[in-house]
DNA sequence: AAAATATCCATGTTATACCATATGTATAGG
DNA sequence: CCTATACATATGGTATAACATGGATATTTT
């Protein structure tokens, strides 16, 4: 299992600890780093989560830019400077830093929303509105999943 | 773990000593040289930091220029000529040379900003402005991380 | 000898690894 | 078909270790 699927609501305690859904943990269990990487979403009041391998892949793709170029600098600052890597404790929990909790407006409950290669962390109340909005956009604009890109070998896992 | 991630604020004492964040130290621990390489940023009032292996790779990239070309000469001078190797002491600290402290306008606190394969060292106050600027550039220019480069096998898992 | 550099030690704070308990779900038995 | 039990997950609390930081001592350099 490599994909983040479905939505889970978990509690967050006073110290910012929260259990990562077991199925999400299974999705990153093949990694060397036992945990996830989080950063603030630029588009929404939520957090984005990926596995460590995804960060490595992003780093590799950034090499397409010249070293020391200003575009590479802007991207690297925005992506890597703000990211935090959070290790699972023995029971599969992570501790959310206070500034990330603030950015997402999290209370005592958080929603883990699977989005395939990544996942998002929401205040459950805010997420409902976001979900309806997303559905509405897909319907109004008639959005579809694009066909496979040329170079993609299309591994079905 | 080879990536520099996240931002850390550490104190600098009167002698210019500062702790390198533990996770950054872990990122260079595979190297033979127990320390980091720093040089002045050309674009900003900050310092750039890499591990020794990256310097070797940069050297390889510069081979793209013709040997004895003036461009290669300029780059090699400003990168390799200015670079300093700083060894960790027993507690993971380095001593920042006075001219580098001056260039970055460092006070009693420094921000280590992870940027993937490299990191930057900032005056924390200046960095906040820089972070916002970078985000703005990414948004205005619509910068994205490019698709996989040609040679990239792009293995996930 | 003086200054600069490196090594060592000691301490407070913070994070995290560990343990113990609850809750919910699936399974098996009556 | 309902109930009891066992398993897996989630949650709450505590102790230990790692880290950052300040200071002191030794070593080298000029």
C-alpha cells in the first residue's frame, strides 16, 4: 500500500500529540525514515503531509534548476525551509509543532485526509466546507483525471 | 537521511560558536569530513552551507564550462576561493569566522534554514522577510517543481 | 608571552522513548 | 442472532536521554 486514502478523525492532546491513522503509517512503512514530513499549505488553512521519499524526489527534481539560481532559491526556501520531519513514537504518534497547529486552526480534533501521494491535516469543521467546495468545483468545471503523461511507464504497483 | 529540512534558531556566543542543529549534523554524518562547508551567498545577506561531497559535485558541474574560460574562473573563485571548512567540536558546534558573521549581519541568534541539498544561515529577523519574499515569487511567477529530469528513473519506493 | 584555537565538562531545558489504560471492531462461540 | 472475547488501534501519563548552551582548561600559533 503506497497511497493515502480516506479520511480519519483523531484526537490531539495538550502536548500536540496525535495518532497517525494506521493505514497512513502502513503507507510509509517501507521508508528508511520512520515518520512523515509536514508543511503548511499555501492554498488552504491546512497542513500537507508526505513521506520522506517524496521530499528526496522533490530535491532531485530541483536539480533541474541551476545551482544558486534565484528560482531554485525561492522554491527551496518555500518547500524545504518550512517543512518539518516528525518521527512516530512507539505507538505511531507524532507531535505537531505549535506554529503548525496555529496555521491550520486545529482544536482538539484533527482530520487526516488521504490524497493519494500526499495527505492533508484539517480542522474537521473547516474540512467539511472544503470538501463540498472541491466537489462543487469538479462538478462545475467538469474536471477529469488526465490521461497518462508520455514518459510515464504507468506502474500499477 | 541526507536532506536539510526545516528551520532552527540557535544562539551564537561571543566567540562565534554556534550549535549546528542535530538533524543537520545527521545529514552530513555519512561524510568523511566531520563538519560543513560555508561560503557567502551572492544573492542575499546570508551564508550558504553544504557538505563536502556537494562541493565535489559542484566541481564536477563546473566542468561544463571550458577549462580556462573566464566564466569558470569567476565561479570557481567566488565559490571555492571563498569557501571555508568548519569542523564540528565534540558537541556539534562550529566557529563562524568574523567576516562571515559580518556578511550575514548576525547578532546573538542565527537561523539555520534547510534547503534540501544545502542550507542557509540567516539573521532570524532578516530571514522572515526573505521567506515571505520567496513565497511571493513562487506565487507570482507560478514557479513549480519541474517534472522528472530526463535521466531520472524516478523510483518511488 | 599573548592570542587564537581546540577540547573538555557541567547544567537546564526539551523532546521522545517507554509503559499503562481505554475504546472500538472483528471474530468466534453459545 | 446475540453475546463474549480477543485483537488492534487510539489515548493519557511518566521517566529517560538527547540537545543546546555556558563556562573552564589545554594546546597551538604568531
